[in-house]
C-alpha cells in the first residue's frame, strides 16, 4: 500500500500564491472560451484540486475537455483507478474509486447485496454498482457552494474513498470470485476492524 497520507502544510503566503496562480489560469480559460461563462469559484477549485493531487504525489492526468483528473492508487489487491471530478457549475467535488474488476452478470445481485451491507453505517461516501456492466465504485463528495475548496477539504474527500475501497475490496473479490456470501464477506471485514 502506498502511503499518500503525508502532512501537507503550507504557509499563508504559499496558499495565496497557489490561489493567485489558479485565478490566473481561470482568467486565461475564460478568455479562451468567452461564450461559455464558467463559475470562477468552481474553476479555482478545479485547479487547486489538480495542484493538491500533484503536490501530494498522485500524478494527476487531466481528462481532455472535462473538469476531471485521473489518478491511480496501489493496493495489495490491485491498482485502483480514481477520478477527481469537479462540477464547476454546481461547486461540487466528487471523487470516484473504481474496483479493479467488474462483476460478472451472474454475480451482480450478490455484489449488490454486498455493497448494500457495506454502505450501511458508512459515514463518508458510498459504494455504487452499475448493473449494465458490473462496474463497482466508491464515491465520496462535498458541496462547497460559496466556499473555497481547501487542501484539507480535498484530502477529506480523497482519502476516505481510497481507504474504504481498499478495506472492502477483499470482500468484494470473495463474493465475486470466491464463492462467499455477502453476509460472510461483510462479517469477515467487520471482524478485522
């Protein structure tokens, strides 16, 4: 497991510089697309999220034409693709962590039961299952409307996402491929907590 939970402490002047750099990038983007008015607070948050991910060692890749960064997180059970999405218009930050496998159609009801059992009692975020293709992901999010999205708020969305997926992934795999019932898989994880 890679340890990305390092302290990111900045002085007030570096926070001001980071915000000014983001404002400059927002201004440049607005000049490129004057017919598409954007929410400047949301755009600043997008650039600050990219900066946070870079400084925290994530190596973000911006998805072209979208307010989304793709990053990866390594676990003992596989690499997790993660997507940091900013809903610029709504001032919302969503962080998705995708399971490294898709559930076969024959196992989707069992996987749905498993993630429903996992979701019960989770304080931050939730698991989701796409019944059409078997994708399982964990989503954590925050609405920052009218507020600045800070590095601490970004961290409080990102880390619960990867840590929760990492904690529940062995159970997901055991239900999907190992013949365990959802109840058995959850019980085993809860006993380890």
